[in-house]
């Protein structure tokens, strides 16, 4: 229990401390320190779960099992490496006049609060508290997206707030319906929203109410996942907010929102005993993959382009979980991991590239490999990795998803292959001249933080060649849980 309290307590305390001192010269180092403390606590919690199995503590309000423990570790890791990247990046933004002392304080404090809300959503056993955590994450992210206070960033934050606010309201209604269905069959008073109790009686839940509940929950949390046609907020939020926020949005928030959907899918599958929930996820996932792939070729802003790439990949992951079964669920979990690592690494390089060129317009970013070889090669390797080139982990997960689709849903295979091919051509065609073209770009005043880039890419490469046994065991156990095994 101590480890769990530390995982939640460290970022919450960090938000308070940085709310007071986030404008000071050493605020970035304090932010890194709290993020590292959260990562260490997450490692301690993970070790406890490996040794003792699932943990249910604090009057059953918090629950850690094979499905959420690796997501907790991944969230803490990406939050830490993003804090490392943010240190020089935000200093350059301050030197350019985009950030002031109060804005730096807001950025650092909301960053820690955002980490807290993500971890709270992952660790809670209470589906009502899960909704509260996702709503709190929305509010924290709105402030982070709008931190530059430009008309474009304020518009993006407002769009994010409205669309995700409507979505989270749908999720609230779905949660209420779930409680109504559970109230009659959960024997313990006050336990109607505890997932462990719901899972134990899922076969007795009223199917009609659960089906309606899942529709609202998928639409609500699917808005935060970025599933089409509910995705309109995501490209603007990525393009107008600070690049560290783009990294954690793609690497953390989308995963956590999808995790919420998966928890409810397990209950829906048990109550309905049909493919209703899975088919809905296949439909939304496939639409997202196709739509995002064809929007990629129309983008001129580099951050918007990779935002659409995130929509495509979250659609592919949702499609995998919709197919169900141990193999597809295993592939979905693997893809969640490698997408978080690789996409955040890409945004790290994109942030430095945009600072070097003074613009996010791709036509004006050229010759990165000549100005800064690590930034140029990091962007090139990250792009190849996210496009599914072997031997990176994205190739392995996409191969498993496609082969499962060929066997179970062959009609989807041509659409998936066409979309992946279009995305490959669009992204590679735009990234190649950015990396290798002629340039007049100047060097940065502060050396960029590139260790996180190559650590993330190295892990993405490792997961394509070799999955450590303990991680494979997590994936297999979590896949069985999602598949209802």
C-alpha cells in the first residue's frame, strides 16, 4: 500500500510545491525530481505486484492487476523522460518570450497535476472516481494547451474543453447507467461502482442497460482517445500547446482513456455474451485508421501531422481490442507500449526541430541532419519506427493485428493495408526533405535533451526483437483478462 500511496502522493505534492515555486530558476529540476520520484515509486509498486499478485487496498478503492500495472510504469516513465526533455525546451521558449514566470509556474504545476490524474485513473477501482480523474485531467490539460496565451492556443484549448467536456458528460451518463444495472446484483451496499465487484457479477448485469451504458462510455471516453469522428480537438491541441504536452497527450492521455474503455468492455462482454462491444470498437477503430491516414497527406504543420498519426494508431489499437482474443489483445497492448515510446520520442525531436527553424510549417524545416545530426536522425528513425518498419516494435504489433484480421475479419484487411500504405507514403514523403534537404537553420542556444529520444527508440527497437519474460507475462495475463479468459 505504501508504494501505491507514493505513486499518487508524489505528483500531487509536486503540483503543490511547483504551484508555489514553479517560476523559479530551478523549477525544471524540481519537476524532474518529482517525476523521478514517481517513477521510482511506480517501479516499487510493480515489483510488489510481480511478487504478490494483484493488490486491493484502502477499502477496495484502489486496485492494481496485470492490466494496469504496466500502464502505471509506462506512464511514470514517459512522464519522467518528458520532464527531462522539457527542461531545455521550455528555457528556449522563455528566451523567445513565449513563456513568462507565471506561465512557467502554471506549466510545471499542471504537469505534475496531470501526472497525478493519469495515475489516479489507472489505479482506482471505483468507476466513478475514474470518471472524476478523467475530468480532472481534462481541466489540467486545458490550462497546459492554453499556456502560451496566443489566439490560436486559446482557440485550441476552448475546442478541447468543449469537445472533451461533452464527451466526458456522455461517459458520466454511461457510468450512471452502469450503477443502475449493478445496484440490484452487487450484494454489498456502496460497492456498485467497484470494478472488482462488478467483474464478479458481470454475468448477472441487465444486458440492455449495459449495452446502452457501453455506447455512452465508448463515445465519452472515445472522445479523449481521439477516435473518429470525435477527434477534432486532438490536432489543434497538439499543434498549439507546448511540445512536452503533445508528447504526454499522445504517450499517456490517449492510453489512459482507452484503458477506461477496456475496463468497461470486460463488463459488457460478460453481461451481453455477444460481440456487441467488440464490433463497436472495430467500427470506431477502423474509421479512425482510414480517416487519419488520408488526412495525413494534407497537413503542413509537423505537429498536426503526427497528431493525425496518433489518431491512426489509437484507431488501430482500438480495432485490435475490438477483435478480441488473446493474440489481438496481446498485440493491442504491445502497440500501446511502443506507440507511447516512439510517438513521444518523435515529438521530442519535432519540438527541437521547430525551435531551430522558428516554425512548425514543414516546408520551412529543412536539413536537420546537417544542423543537428542527433535531431535529424532521431526524427528519421522515429518516423520509420512509427510507420511500422522492421525490426521496430510497431512492426511486430501491426503484423499480429493484420494477421488476426485476415483470419477473423478478412473484409477489414484491404482497408487496413491501404490506410497503412497511404500513411507510410505521406509521412515519409514529408519527413525525408526535412531531415536531408538544404537548410539555413541555426543552432539552438541551449543544447537539446536527446537522451530521452534514443532511450525511447531503443526500447521500441528492443520490443520488436525481444520482449523480456516478465513483460511478456504481463501482456499475456492482461490479454487474457481483456479477452475474458
